[in-house]
């Protein structure tokens, strides 16, 4: 079984996921290769989801309140709307 590859950034992972998807959609791969590609695609999608979750946690909305700059978690603003 292949070792899991990690990608240095979100964009390179997404590029590989698009390549995997194109190969699978072409219908020109053998069953065994399709299974490997599908498994790889699932792993890449999981890694991308983790990166997005991490990025979401880092997002801050800067607002000016009462003459001061305050930071507020993205999720907090989302829950008030």
C-alpha cells in the first residue's frame, strides 16, 4: 500500500485532486488503478478539509467599536446573523 502524501499547501493538494478526478472521469483507468486513485482522492479531500478548518479558526474579523479596534472570531459574528 502506498504511503500517504502530504501537500505543502492547499493549492497543490487541490491541483492533485483535480488531476485524480480527471483521471477517474476519463474512464480509461483499470479497476485497480481506479480504486487507488479514489482512495488517494479521499485522502486529499480529507487533508484539504482539515486545512480549511484550520484556516477558518484563524480568520478574524476586525471591527471598530467605541473608537477601538477589536478582533472577533469569525464564528461569533456568524452566529449573530
